[in-house]
C-alpha cells in the first residue's frame, strides 16, 4: 500500500476518485470514503511528459456498436451472446474477441471461417461507426485534450483497434494526436504492453514518463507490465492494478 500526499490509497492499491455509482456516504476530513476508496484531491505524478490514451471507452464509446455487430454474427451462427460476454471483449483484439464468442459454439470453426466471420463483423461494425459524428466527442474530452496539449504534453493513442483512424475521423480528431499506435502495428494485443511500448517509442518517451488512460482490465495490465503509470476510468477504476482511479476524463488534469 502506498500513501500519497493529500491523496488516497485503497486496499487494492489504487488511489483516486470513485465513480459516482460506487461512492460511499461517509466523509472524513474532506475525504469522501467507502469500503475501499477515499476521494480527495490527487497529487501529481512526477515527471510525466506524455499521455497515451486507449480509444474505445476512453476517448469515445463504441461498445454498443461492437455489441450489435457481434450479436448479429452470433445470432446468425446460433451462438449465445450477451452483455456479460461483450464486457470480456473490452480491450482485446478482434481475433481474440471471436475466440471468446466461439467458447459458446457447439462446433469447431476453421481458420477460413473465422476470417470470414471477422470480416463480416467488421463490415457491420463499420456501418454502425458511420453514425458517429464530431458531436459524439464530448466537450469534456476535447477541452481536457486541449489543456493537456497546452501544458506541453505529448499525446498519443494506444488502441487494439484496427479502426482507430476511421473512428478518429468520425469524431473530428483526425490529425489531433502526435502519434497513433493501434491494432495495425502490433503483433500481440493487450494485456501485452506492445501497443503502449510502440506509442512511447513513437513520441520518444520512456514508459515511466507516460501516463496510460484505460477503461479495460487488459489495458491496465498492459500498462503495468510495460512500466507505465496508469489511470483507470469507467470499469477500470475498480481493478486491483489500477494505480489512479478517475471518475471523469477531466481528472487527468489532476495527475499531470
Ligand atoms: C478495442 C475494443 C475491443 C475491440 C478491439 C479491436 O480495444 O475495446 O472491444 O475488440 O478494439 O477492435 P477492431 O476495431 O480492430 O475490431
Ligand atoms: Mg478501451
């Protein structure tokens, strides 16, 4: 367990702010607490020169589109698929997502069939992505990104998605990030740290000089094993290896 100045540490080792739905009601000297977290101002991490953002679930929200596309494939194949299984797909590659879905299949699928299913899924997914607009980028995310840039930090994407550039275009962020490391330039996807190590390399920083922002457990594990600082948002605020639990995107400004 670590103690940070004017900060919190919980029994999982994470420090930070709880998402509203998990906040406790007790207050201790200005710190809001519950069984495993306390909320207060967070102290800055030392020597951070860059921020590496996961895309899906951090910058924008594509979960529903992944779900709809995989559901269509699963229904066509007569394979059970639900929200709980969808949750396991967060942060993992398309090929690994298919393997998770096929755990419920009643027969084996050949490599060719798997390739065809992934292509079909991606075509359906990309049709849904066309519904995304620059208005799907929240003001909070855009303002925070602009402030981080104004502070002189290098900003990169570290995503497992092969649709990263297409999504950034849809939400009006094409050309915004200094570098993009994504599913197209890696062999091993999260929890392997490759995508973040490549991002750090691209922005010419050491892992310990970068803060990774993640919503997926696989992503938090990737950040930790690569030697990066991490902040977990959404579901990732609760994982044991989450170093800084943040309730809102703007809380990144408290850390760097
Ligand atoms: C992100 C999502 C995963 C998805 C992966 C690959 O990490 O969280 O759910 O499987 O990207 O996405 P892609 O766009 O390449 O199919
Ligand atoms: Mg994600």
